[in-house]
C-alpha cells in the first residue's frame, strides 16, 4: 500500500509540473484568459486545485473540522464553490503557483505514512488512494481547460491510466448524480494507451462496450469533450447513454461541452 500511495503522489506531482509548465510564462493579463468552463479563467482553474488540496489536508488531519466544512458546503454547493473562487481571485497572481505547490506538498504529506485509511469528503468517504487518484484526475482535467484556453495541445502520458480507471469506476455515480437508476448491464472499456498498449476495464463478455483511445475516454469522462468530437466507438445502448452523461468527478452533474465545440 505504501508503495502504491507513493507512486500516486509522484504521479500527482508530475501532473502538477505539466500544468505549471503551461502557466509559468504567462503575463498577469494572460492569467485572466477565459477557459471553456463558463466564467472560469486560468487563474480560477489553478486556484481551484490549490483550494481543494487544502480541503483534502483538512479531511486527513482534522476530520471533525472538515465535517463542519462539509455541512456548510452541502447546504449551498454553488455558494461554496463561488466562495472558493472569490477567495482565489483575491490572491496576487504571483502567489498562485507557490500556493498550488505548497498546498499539494502539504496534502501529500498529510496522506502519507500515518494517515487514516479513509477520509471524509464532500461525497462519500474515500480511501487515501482514491483521494490521490481523484486529485490526479482533477489536475489533468483542469489542466485541459487551461490548455484549451491557451489554444495549446498537450502530449498524453501514462498517467492517463489513473483518469481512465476513475472514469470507469464512476459509472454508477454518473447515473446516481442525476437521480437515474444505475443499469445492471456491465460495460467493457477497451482503450489504447499513449504507448500503444491496451488498457481494459470490465468483463470480457459484456454486450455493451466502448473502444477508442485513452485520451478520448479521459476527455469524455471528465466532460472536457462531447463524445461526438472524439473517435470513441460505443456498442450497445447502455454504453452510448453512459458516455452522454459520464462524469469522473463527484458532485452535481456538469454541463459538459457541446458537440462541435472542439472539432477534430
């Protein structure tokens, strides 16, 4: 377990470094560049990551204090998120990257040796491994927003496997977050990784299947692309509907991206 947690921490920092490379040379004006997330600038994307890293640290080190924070957040989710965004906008731009690194290192320390096996969260409680995997997914997804806002293309890495895993595991949540019944029919996902290897999730005899690149799957399950703007191929009604509503993140359903927003 310790080795696995350590690897997750290393992958999270590598994903962080890739994001910072996108923003390190930006001017103050460029930090305010809009991203595809409505109302969110590049500043907001980076600050969001740092803020919620601090929430993971709080959950791991003081679960009682986090429980109170969770009650406040769930009472009005939009107000809570907007408040976090406004707090970010009060920070000088020069503080954003140091804040992200400071929050991230503190979180990795708090979830390392001696951490509880599970921590509370705004949704269901999570294992430490799940919490770190979610932070990798969030960093990659918000990094995609930053890249899209800047009109840049990123090279996919093997770290996409974490996002694919979480995207597949979140199949039930994609339905429950919308108040829909979770289908009983399983889905098999067969993906091509960045190095050409095959990543497979789900039973071999599943009638419903998804085939395509790991990158396209990650873009869809994080709602950074509409499935019509990818080369993903669905077999079966369940897999087709799932990709229309898939979300690897917790919380209320997102609006996603519209078809044709990012033509290939």
